């Protein structure tokens, strides 16, 4: 979508839904950061993020044709990309664990992925707060 395109103004309730989804993802990230869980593990398998993705799919039709459409797409994409990167990190790290290097690639990979997810959620939410599409 380009920035010169005109959009229908979204209903305020759909804007609220987008804020709730970012908040649910943020809760999952914080639970991972402040507990024994990992940030990425909590983001992918914590109930707040799972509920957030379900809400995304349920309400994304209501966001179509509005500037919020890009936010719903990015929220969904962030979750699935994090899952994909997690699988790749695990696939690379598992065989390397035989020579102990895998433990380091696992830890570093998931640490960096957690930072990526947190930065992406915060950055996207700030754009939503400012009423700007992605």
C-alpha cells in the first residue's frame, strides 16, 4: 500500500482491537523477560499471544480498506515469522549441540529473536498510536 492511497476511516472499536492485540503481545514478551520462560517461547506459546493472533484473524476483515489493515497484517506476520525463525534456530542448533556449539547458537539465536520481537511490537504499536499505517 502506498501512502497516497485514501482509506476508509476505521471504526474506533477496530482501533481498540489493534491496541489490545499489541498489549497482549507485550504481556507475553514481558512474561518471558521477567520469568524463567524465554521471551520467544512466551511470545509464541503464551496464552496472551495466542489469543492476540486469534483476535487478529477474527477482526482483520473489519480492518480491510483502512490504514489499520497493514497493522493487522504486520501483527500476524510478526507471530508467524517468529515461529519460523524459532524452527530454523532449533534446526541449526540441534545438530550443533553434539559438539556443544549448538547450545551457544540456541541461546544467542533465541536471545536475538526475542529482542527482534520486542522491538517490532513496540515500534508497530507506536505507529498505531500515531495513527500511521505500516
